[in-house]
């Protein structure tokens, strides 16, 4: 639920609590857990601000959530592998664009 809301854009715990009809304490606790799993991150303007956004890993977790309960899938490993693949693709794209620019 929280990840779905953050997929729509950055948000603060108080708003998420209202949107999800949950207590602020519950939402803040869940945000802390999600942050420790690197699925969300707290963003500025200050270190103590309550503004959160979905990480790339969090985006993948939402995308593959239907596989979370599949006992044949190690979900953390799936996320790690998909994240590595996405990062390798980005690196290759950047290298390709740099090569194209050098040829011009």
C-alpha cells in the first residue's frame, strides 16, 4: 500500500496515513522498515524531514510483488539481480551515447 502510494510520487508520512486510513505511528514505523530494506528513502530538504520517495529497488519490489509469496522465488535475490541488470543496462547506454558523441 505504502509502496503503491510512493510509486505515484514523493509523499510524507502524515499524508500517507490519511490516504491509507492508518495511524501516523503505524505508517512511520512501516516507512522505517521499508527504508532499512532500501525500498524507500528519505529525501530533503532536511535530514529530519518526513518526505519519502520510492527507490529503484522499491520500484522493482512493486513490479514483482506477485512473486513475493512464491516459495520457489528468493525475493531479495530477485530484486538484487533485477537491480544489477538495470544498472548494467544504464551503464551500457551511457557508454554507447558517449561513443556516439565521440564519433560526431
